[in-house]
């Protein structure tokens, strides 16, 4: 509903997705598997909670949206995880992904986009969910400065630019440029965009804005 409200002509997602729940998996995880119509899988086995809930579902569905926006292009893992976190946070309008994922009520979430900012390249880690906090955090910062409507709008339409690179940080920086394109209202991003300063500050705080682009 969120994606269609932003982009009614996005017909690629007008279909059901096969979804498996209550599977047995010791990794305490959830998955999106591209191919065909896609597949969402959520697991429930001790000591894991049932992963088919709220922000986890939103995150996995966002992988489906990215896959459909990219077509046959495969996005880089850290970028992909961060964009999925951003979608989940903007849909739920709060920065936590996977609250109490360890099964303990009130426990910290598995990721928090409002935590002290991770930056590229210092925090580009081998684990893509952690690397994703770089761009996920940038979009939560943008939500705080420019508002929910703006952040949701530009984060969605920037996907059409298909930012991608073998380096996650470069892919995230390309998403910065595509975010400016999505915010543009008069055909030339060189003259600034309506929310240029907010976008610039959000991405620069995470090392994927103009500093990286200028190099």
C-alpha cells in the first residue's frame, strides 16, 4: 500500500508473493529469495522468535520492491540491506528494525537507524546488514530533517536510477545522486533541489554524499 500510494504506476508489484512461515532454521533469520514471483520465508524455532512480524516483514518485502525496480540487475548486499531497512523504518515511522528479535521482551532491536552514525569507508563491514546502516541511517536522518513524506517519496523514486557498483559505498553514493534526481522539480540538480540541504547533510553525515562524489 505504501509503494502504490507513492507510485500508482508501479505495476510490477501487483501480484501475490509466495510466503512461508514457521519454518525451522537455527540462524534466527528471514529471507527474500528472488526469481519467478519471489519468495518470502520467516522462521520460528528455539531460541528464535517467530520472525514474521512488522518491521521484519517490511524489510523482506522491501527486498522484493528493490528487485522489481532493478529488474535483472543485482544490487550490492550492503546497499540492498540498507535500503530495505530504510523502507521498513519509513513505513513504520520509527528507526528500529527487529525489536526483541532475540525473544526477550523489551530487548534492543537488531538494528537502530537512529544510533550514532556509521560512515563509509570506515564502517563498511563484511556483514551487509551492518554496512547497510550507513545508507539506512542517512534516510532516517533525512526523515528527521525533511519529514516522512519527503523521505519516503525520494527513497522510492531513487530506485529507478538503479544505483549499483561493485563497491557498496559507491553504490550508496550513486543512490545519493539518484535521491537528488528524485527530489528535483525543475530539471537541473546543479541548481539545487527543494530539499538539497537536508539530503546533503544526511548523506554527508554517513560519508556517502558530496565528499565521496567529488573524489
